[in-house]
C-alpha cells in the first residue's frame, strides 16, 4: 500500500539583506556602554528602540567572561535595544556565544578588517633582455616612430552604471546596490532605506535612511538634493537627524568620511 508523503514546507527559510546595528566594544565598561546606548535610543527612538544589535568584542585585548558579557546584554536590553548575536572573532568568542545562547555572525568582523584602500597592482615583470644590437637612428627626413597604442583587452568588463531606482522608495522598503553605486531618481520616504557598497546619489528628498560604503568603503559618499534624513552612514559611521545642523535641513548636501568623522556640507 502506497503512503502519501507531504512535501509542503510549513515554513520557507530565506537568507537576505538585514539591517542590524553593530556595537563594537572598545572599553569594557558595562555601565558606560549601557548609558551610551540609552542616550542613543532616547535621541532617536524610531531608529534604535528595540533595534537588533550584534555585539563585537574584537576591539578588546581579552574576551570578557560570561558573567560580564551577560551583564552587558541585560543592560543593553534595559536601555531599549535587543542583542541578537556576537560578531565572530576568536575561539573564545565562539565559546562565549555558546554559553550565552547567542549565534555568531562573521561578516561584521570582515568589515572592520577590510583594507579600505584600493588594491595596489603588482609591478609588471621586467622584459627579458634582447640580443644586443646597434640601434639604427632615424633618417633626418623620417620622423621618429611613435609607440603603438595599447590594444583594448578583449576580456575587459564593460563599466557598470550602478543600480538606478526610478520609482520612489516608500516606507518599509529597502533598495540595496551590491558592490555598486546606487542612484535614486525620486524620493526616499520616511521609514525607507537605501544601501550601497559604493556611493548613494539621491535626486529627490531624503527622509528615510541612506547608507553608503556598506562593506567598509570609507571613500564612498552620499549626495542628496533635499536633506531631511532619519539617518545617514558611511562605512558604519552614522549621524541621525538630531545630530544635523538646522541650517542643512532641506538643503542639497554631500556627506563623506574624513578621519573617521562624518562630514556634511551644503552643495553649491
């Protein structure tokens, strides 16, 4: 007798782009860390209240013990955020995550350790010496030979125009440009999010969140025609609307990173 088998899944699991804040601990002072997070939540509750946070102990010389780490997690929850994972760093971090009952996420450490500078090409090897012979000078009535132009590489990839978003990005929507620039031809509404590994160009109002250099590119920039952003960030360094000078709101601006400080200036 044949038995019917139900292959229908009760739940469909997908791995996708998620917006998770990363807290890199530089000084293991639980009270100060909790106070700083509480201040962030109070200044921008729409962004940080009940926000998912990954804790990164990679900036410390020693991994904290279980009791200290648990005290930090409890304090952060009381401050208004939700610690959801540890950033992978060492085997000690892995053991700590097991003791705390939290997963490990690896990509956050990769962003910190990535070299922000452009890769330097290795020098070309010197040509093998040719057989010695006397060079024949050009005749007076003959122009010297011009060097041949380099032929274009047949394997050169065509330049990418980046991701172009023509429709408005509405509340709750997210647009992500993987390893490219992002150009938004319309508006980014409150509660919407635009993310690019390169730069972000917005030709309409920015009222939501814009994040450039998402994989650690500190040379990325944000350009906006009408600036009223909830949050802007480059390579993880961010400012919220409450941190923006009043005279820049509603103006055309550019945003860049300089000495690990986020700079915002009006465009002429």
